[in-house]
C-alpha cells in the first residue's frame, strides 16, 4: 500500500558527518520528528508546541482566574448592597406595621369620638327641645301670672 520509506539500503548513503560526528539520516530524523509530534485528539505532543500550549493554557487559566476574582468582588459588593437594601426594607416594613397599628388605633379613637359627637348632638337636641318646652311653659306661666295680675288690678 505505502512505499517503504525506511529501507535500509539507502540509509548508509545518507549518513552525514559534521565535524567528525555522525548525525541522523533524514529518514531517521523524520521518524524522530514524527514520534515527537504525535497527535492525540488534536493535541501535538512535541516539546516546543506542548510548552506553547501549556503557556497559552496557563495564560488562559490566569485570565479566567482574574475574571472570576473580579466577578467574586462584584458579587461581594452586590451581597453588601443587597444586605443594606434588605435592612432598609425590614426597617421600612416595621415602620409601616407601626404606622398601620397607630392608624388602626387612631381610626378606633376617631370612631369613638364620632360616636361621642353623635351622642352629644343627640343630647344637645334633646336638651334644646326640653329648654324650648320649658321656655314655652314659663312663658305661659308668666302670661297667666300677668293675666291674673291684671285681673287683680281690675278687682281693686
């Protein structure tokens, strides 16, 4: 299927010497590079690229940590603000309850006062009527007395 790229017949010809030391043939170098750069699930495992990925991952992780710290700070500020709002709400609710109770007492007192006023008005009408009747009686008595006194003068 695939041509045999690693045949041993050509490796002897391709060995190179640099400064008296033998370096790997291009095929061996390719194999070495190939093994260093094996890809597993899209991740390159070579040292340089792995380091770059680790550095990038660390940078991303640090950025995420910084963003999370900022979010935690804002969350703490929101918690403090919510606590203040809740405290103010509780205070206002308690004041409202007190005012409601006070208003209920005032309504009861007002109802009692209106009832007293109604009774006083009724009593005032009754007394006024009695007074008018008394005045009529006194007027009649006075008229009768005057009339009877007039007869007395005439009798003399």
